[in-house]
């Protein structure tokens, strides 16, 4: 199955696959690597800020994907939208420094 990166859901899927493949460490490290802001093990304040800014943009993308899925599927959207709440949980700012995504990666 080929997913288009021209639509929000396709872009979101690609980012989540990258997160799953780069899942070692806390949220700052995982998302920082995926979003291209973490370049070393010891985070600088600037890296943390950039990671948070990029995560906020990712949350916008999550909203766009949800809206697009609702437009396409209409009343049947609930089946396709079930993972959205889990994805939002993965991007909560309150869990960035304490979450350890572990060996198995984010549960997307």
C-alpha cells in the first residue's frame, strides 16, 4: 500500500512510522530525532524549544488529518479515527521528559 505524502493523513503516517523506528529515549529525544531538531544526546535548551515548536505543528497536522478523514468518510469516520486519540497522547507536552517509549516504540 502506497500512502500519499500530499495529504495530511499520509504525512502523519510517515512521521509516525519514523517515530516507531526511532523510539529509544524520552519524548524529547524521540520526537527531536524524528522532527530533525535533536542532533546530540545532551539536549540544549534551543533543541528542546525547537522540538516543542515542531510538536505543536505536528498537532496541527493531526487535526488536519482528522478533519480530512471526516470529510472523506462521513458518518463512518469513527473506525478510522480511533487511533487519533492515541496519537494525540504521544504528542502531549506534559509527557515529553518523563515518557520512555521503550523498545517497542510508540504505540500508534
